């Protein structure tokens, strides 16, 4: 019942893959396959591909996302891209706090919060990633950890702004490993995340927020994961690089 209050969102996270020409080609392949999708379809591409991707998606319902943004609007931040720049490039969504950013590029809950705020200030939709390592799962701190990640990331975010936030639960041990969380494991943590949102904003807001699962979701396992009561979509890495696989996940979301 609550699931009907929420928009299913399938987002591809291409990570550091595809040149602009390859990006245009892949989006052209995806276009006809998702033309009748009722869920939201987003592809999050490398910065350098944004222009080509936005052009290839023109006139379709496919939305273009980036994979990060800086918290300042401009300034001396070599190598960074700001939220206004993304907006000007036709971007509607931005992934923030992906575990690869946290692990390899020093992102903290604090910088994730600043980036979330900047993206929301610019009118963008945020895909906020949270999730535990295998060690943290073994230690039994998964629930507290994801609740804390959510709480800090959303610090200062208003109830109105929350409508533009999607939360992606991505257990680090499942990302790119082929080792998916079971549907029950994934759903349980998505429910914890919904509870954390309820504690901050109340149950009405919590019932409306889209929560994705990410981590080795593919054409085979998507249907089971997406049929879970608290899983409203997916953030897809590897399988989003193949048009038929990505489209099969979109179809599964439409049925989920
Ligand atoms: P994966 O990546 O689907 O390749 O595991 C998911 C992600 O990192 O968003």
C-alpha cells in the first residue's frame, strides 16, 4: 500500500566508463527499450559525457545524472564540478556520497552533507548513497551506521527539499562483487533507513521517500529485490552498461 505512494526510480551509475560518443550510443540503445517505462529512468554518466548524454536523451523521459558535485558554486577547487554547472549541462539528478567516493576520495559524512545541500539549493534531485562494509556488518553496526549516515547527510534539509532526495542503500560488500544482498537483507536495511527518515521528518515523509537498493543488481535478481515492500528502485552499476540488462531491470521495477 505504502509502495504506491512512492515513485520507482531506476538509475544507472556508469562510474568511469564510456567516452562521449559511447555514451550517446548507449543512450540511443536504451531509448526504445525504456520508452514505455512507468518508473523514472536516470543515467548517471561521467562529467565529460553529460553534454552528449543530455543530447541523446532529448525528447525522451530518460533523465541525466552526474556522479558527484562540489558544495561551492564556483571557486578555487581544481578538478571539481559545481551544482550550477551540472544544471546548466541539463542534469536533473546527482549521486552523492557513493562509497567509492567515500573510500577512495576521502568523502566524509560532513562533506556529503555539504554536497547534498548544494545540489538541493540548485534544484537538483539527489541520490544519496549509504551502506556498510562487510566488517561493519560482521560487527553488527549496520543499522546504526546507515541511520547515522542518513541523519548527517540530511542535516539542514527541509521537508520540502526532502521530496527531491532519493536514498540508495548500497552495502559496500555487494558493489561490483556479484555478491548481492538477499532480498530480505536489503529490505531490512531499507526499512531501517525509512525509520531514520521517519524519526527526522515523520511517517508521512518517510512513506513517500524513494529508497533504492544498489549492489550487483542485475537482470536476473532485480525482480525479487524490487518486489520487496521497502525497496522502491535500484542504483545499478555494471548492469547499466548493457542496454538490454538495464532495460530488463526497468521492466522489473514497473512490475515491482
Ligand atoms: P554494481 O554497482 O551494480 O556494479 O554493484 C552499484 C553501484 O556502485 O552503484
